[in-house]
C-alpha cells in the first residue's frame, strides 16, 4: 500500500502526465515558456489588421488586449472541456495567421465588423465539422496527418528565419546583431536541453529567451515605449466593434475553417505523438476542433480575430515532453490577466523578434520531425512515398512560386497560394484514397531483402 501511494504521488506531480500538477516553482516558468512561444504571433495579426483599417492607438490597444484575453479563455476550454467542447490536451490557442489574407480581403470591403460577422458564422460551421469527425477519421491515417504536420513544420521555417533576422520590415533586417542574438538563444536552448537534466532541460526555451533578452538589452534592442503607453486596467467589452453579415465574406471564411480543421488535426496529432508517443483519439480530435470553432465565434463577440491551435507550442511539447494541463493553464491564466492589465501584456511585446526567432526555429524543426515520426508508422513503400512526396512537392512548391496561380481568381489564390498546408492535405487525402493499398511495393526488391536477411544471419 505504501509503495502504491508513493507511485500515485509521483504521477500526480509529473510534468509529463496530462493530469500532473508539478510544484509552482516548476509549473509557472514552464507555463510562461508556452506563452512566450506564442505571444508575439497572437498580437501581430490584430496589429496588422488595425493598421490596415486605420485604427488609432486606443483601438489598436483594444484589439491586442482582446486577443490576449480570448486566447487565454479558449485555451482553458481546450484544457478543461465543457461537455464535448475541448480536447483535454495541452493545446495553446491564439489568433491565427492562416486567416490573415482572408481577413485582409474582407476588411478592405466590409471593415472589422464584416470580418467578425463572417468569423462568427464560420466558427459554428467548424464546430459542426468537429461533431462529425469520427466517420471522417478513416481519411486521416498517420500517413496523412504526418504529411500535414511535416508540411506545417516546413512551412513555418521561413517564419522562424525571418524572426531571427529581425522580423519582417525591420530597418536592420539581417544585421549581424540580430543574427548574433538569435544564435545565442538557439545555442543556449540546445545546450540546456541536451546537456542538462531536470528542470533546466525542460525550461530550455525559457532560459534561452531570458539569455537572449539580456543580450538584446546590452545591444540596445529593447524599447519600453509600448509599456509606457499602455493602460493599467481595462475590462473587455462584447460587441464593441459590432458585426455585419455578407454572404461572400462568409463563404470565404467557411473555406478557411475547413483549412484550419485540417491544421488542428495535425497539431493535435503532433501533441499526442510528440508528448505521449501515441495517436490522437476520436474524442480528442473532435473536442479540439469543436473548441477551435466555437472559440472563434466567442472571439468574434469580443472583437478578437479567428483563433486556432498554435503549432509552435506543439513543437515545444515535442521538444520537452511536458504534457501537464496544469502547466499550460498557468500560462493561459497569464494571458487572461494580461488581457485585463494591458501594461503586463505590453511588457512581453518588448521581446525582440530576433530573440523569439532563435527559440521558435527549434520548435518549428521539432514539428517537422514529429511529422516524419508519424509518417514512419506507415510502411515505406512506393505508394506511400509517392503520396508524401507529391503532397510536399505541390504544397510547398506552389507556396514558393505564388505567381504560378496568377491567372486564377483572387479567391483561389488566397486559399491555395497562401498556404501550402491546404494543397498538401488535399493531395495526401486524395492519393491515400485512390491509390490501392495492394499496389504498394517495398522500397527494396525481393533480391535486396534476401541479401539483407543473409547479412543479418
């Protein structure tokens, strides 16, 4: 009995268990590590939309505040489901970059109210997709989800490199200083992850960001102007930006919710594979997608843009193996608090892009290799290799050469030219369905297999 009690206590406090509740001295910094990984991405989209629509400083601050508040709330629901809403996994939610081209197009025609109206309807559509995911699950074997996850990881690498160089639009983009800071972070992360044990290994990303921030301060790369301008306290107000409904805006948004459903399947599969060494269950996938959709409808009410699971946090879990929902809940609590106290959120935005780039490039690489691990669960025959190869070639290839679609309507270019994930997913799905399993041939012929068997003997 004493032994069983001891084992139970160890499991209850393990950071590697979903229900583990480690001591606060470990949980708080590990939770902050998740938030630092996604924070800038979460606030960048509303900043871009605010600039496009000509919002003043007060309106821009409000959009940033609401983005943080909503991300924290929706993350909590993913961690601790309400009925069927939520995956009960350490999923971090935030404003989606994937929706940005569509939001820009809608915003130019119908303003923020038009974006929010289309988003509100689209979120319910995404929730319905989640309800019927179980009969569709057979179309998402490890071969397909692994290909999607690999595409996500590879497509994010340019974002990581851009951040390492100082961030898009930076006056000193690609400078020696930016790259030096980024590599200091990268080397620090690798060192603490691979050459230390215990907490310092798990918190390698956070340690790398702290070291990089100190170096950036020494180089004069940190500005506290945003902190000085931010307010002390503010409660989010529903429907402050209003909603309008336009069928063409809604149609474009519905297509994007199909895309984000595919991405979410890949992210959830990456979390369970990278953190627990298993495939995601039907319940986890369904709950995650339902929360993804209804969370975005909730976001629209509070003036926040579409939310989705954050792939960089999938990479963080694959890197550290930390699956504790309690850890991520502490990070989500910080997001909610930052949404109520703008100065706190503004403090995190002072972290230079080069610092975040050095950390995120490690996480993005882990997403890609987790996808490879999923693909390897399928037999590596000619059929499966052709499926993966063509999906990657067309998905990433068209994204690299967007002018290849210049004669197509703008709506088609926005959907297929801006996200290689869409094309890669469609190709992998279609080929996995139409290519007969019995036609799969081993990578090695019969003669080579026999020779290999002789060598082993």
